[in-house]
């Protein structure tokens, strides 16, 4: 039975069990019939800061948390940024260059074939076509995806407005923000896969500037099944102060979320069958605490450094899930990480888990997150 059909059957059995009409043992994580997944990726904040009582982003920590499910033990998988983004998209563990955010947009140099966990040993930035990413899976299943990058192409001399990256082998030019263009390639994981960038038309159509999102949200038909949103280096909390002198950090995150989350929530796709995940790439500090991990996270075989540089992971960051299938005010302490998110998305859409998303200790979100009853269909 396909994974998505199996998950829907289990979800239906659980709902019937709750109503007293039927009981059955759960054979798979109880995932509701979600058909549109939205991910907003933010930067460099620890759970203890983001969701503190005096948080500088009260819209996320209080307003949105009261509407959805707060995952208090959600962890990054490494340091610094790029390796976490790649984990979300492919299940590949940090390597010696992705851990350093790939200051040269280099080819990945494999030292052996893929291992039993789907990990390609070696080092480098742009993975060969043999390494599949989530977009490849989605398209093969007849599903759609789109990535929205704030500021990409604002300075066309620096990067293109679609599929923006330097030539393979060139030094990175977007690591630091510019006034008017605060796009960073290291926060755009889609361009690190030859399977995506080698088809220029495909990449241009799918990896676009954030300004295109409002139009695409206009109807469910024009909203992709999988939507990935990366704010610029100011709005994602990475810089503080920002290059143009504005305040950054969590205050900038608060402003960005207040503008964009309501747009997503009001869209037809989200209201019908959507899920929005808001999280951060890694904890804001290094050291033992900032490099904590969960879920049996493993390093890449042969890597010189552990994923967290000083430990096995990227620290405790927390995450928030919003959906009609989530009971407002839910709090879950079940351990999750970025591989868990990838596994959840793949399970929702009936796809086989990639890389470490398939690891035995990596679980998809379960009934601790999706605890709301399935809404009844409208009477015709």
C-alpha cells in the first residue's frame, strides 16, 4: 500500500476509534490528509531564547504558538547553516565543506558509493545527479514544488532573479548581505543539487523571488504541494543589526512572520489541507549545549568533524506546526530534528525517506502533533 494511502487509512481508523465507532492498531504514524506543506526557515536562534517568556518575537512565541503545536525538543542537525538546509531537502549529513557554508561553490567529490543509509561519503557542495532531493521525488510522484527566496536577484550583477547561484567552482559572492540585496545562496538548498540546476528551465521555474508568492497563493491550483520560504539575511534573524542599519535578530523575524504567515493562513490551499512549519536552522550558540542532538543522529562516514563541530548536532531550536489538523495550544516534547521533518513530508506525500530520514530513530510527526479531529466534509 502506498505510504500516503496507508497513513490516511490509519488516520481515519484513529478518528473512528475516538468516536467509538471502530478500533484498530496503528500501523504507521497517523498523518492527516495534508496536500500542501509550507516551510519557513529562520536562522541561528536557540529554543530558550526564541520561545522565552520575554521573547523578542512574541508573534511566534505566543500568538502563533497558541494556534498550533509547539515542538519543544526539535533540534538542528549541525553547524553552520547550509548543512541544516541540505538535511531538510535530501537527508544527507554535513560534510567538511557544507559545514563551512561552502565559501566556494565546489563540486561534491565522492570517496565511495552511497552507504546503506543513503549517505554519499566525500566532501563538497553541489551533489551529483545520483543524489536525489525531495523535489525529484515530488515531481516523480506528479506533485509540485516551489522555493521562494527573498531578495534573490535584487542585484542582478550578483545573482540571477531565479535559480540564483555562482558558477560551479567559483567563489561564493552572497555570503554577506548588500544594501538592497540580502539574499544568501547558503540558505537556498535547492541550487546545491545537479539534478535541479542542470535543467536551467526547471530551476528557473521553481526557485524564484519571494515576490511571486502572493500571486501563487491566489488559488489552490497555483499553490505548490511543497513550498519552501527563505527570508533574507535580515528578516530570517541572521544579521543584527542588518546591513542597512535596521534592527535584525528576532525582532526582524517577528516583523516578517507578521506579514507573511497571515497571507499563507488565508490562502485556499492552506485552509483546505495545509500544514505550515516554522523553525530555525541551528541553535544560536556553539559549545556542548549548542551542539546537542536527538534521534540517534549520525555523522557522515569519513567526515573530519562531528556535525555540530563541538558535538553531534545543531542544538535545540524548537519548531511550530500550524494546520487545521493541529489542536490549538498543543505542546509536544517528543524529540524531532530536520531529518524528522523530511520524513514527515515524504510520508505525507507517499514517498520513500531519503538518507538519514530513513534512519531507525528518525520518526515522522505523530499524534502528538496532529491531534485535532479531521473536519467533517461539507454537506452537499
